[in-house]
């Protein structure tokens, strides 16, 4: 898939597989954390994110009413490199930290109920008011990888 890292170059990583899926999340939490209208996350198995340099620092941040989200940031420049929302077996890599972020396009738009009105969603890309059923959206190969991950 590619390599990426933080702004100062202290943290570098390589994705050793294609993503399971690429989310464009429009939830208020992502808007608040990024200071933008949405975030594009490359969802991939944790063991397929290979650190090449540096050691990002995990920070727990509020997510919703009573839960937290763990975000790994560069200790020097504080750029958010990737997150864990629920399972420790999955990482949500910030697509903007890839060396070639323009090569990543969302497979799905989620939490569009809080999408800012000036963002136009592309036709032909699934969009959901909240979350969705992966069985109805993901490619067969990604579903197989997810099933294998759950068996571990």
C-alpha cells in the first residue's frame, strides 16, 4: 500500500497490505479531533502497520459520552498517525500521513448525519447516516481477512 509518517519525520511506517476499507468519517468527534470537516482513515490490521522509525505515543481522548479513543501521535510534532477505536487488532491510519495521500479514495462515507452542508459526496460511493454492515459494503477479500482476525 505504501509508506508514511508524521510531519517532522521522526515517525515512519509502512503498510504491508492493502487496506481492509477506507472510511471517510463525518462524525462530530472526527471533526473536532482533526479541526476539519471529516477524516479519511485507512482501516488495516494492526500487525500490517510496520514501524520503520520512531515510536508514536498513545494518547486516550474522549469519544462520545463515556468512551475513549486511543490516538498514536509523534512525540515531537504531535501529528496523529493512527487510531484504535475498539479492537486492538485494527488500526485506523490517517490517510493524510501517507507519503502519497492523493492515491487513497474513500470506499464509504460514514456518519453523514453530521456532514457539513458544503461537502458534496461523490456519486457511486456508499454513504451512511451512521455506521453500516461490513457484509454489505466490504470486498470479499477484506471480509475474509476480518474473519481471520476475529479467529485469532
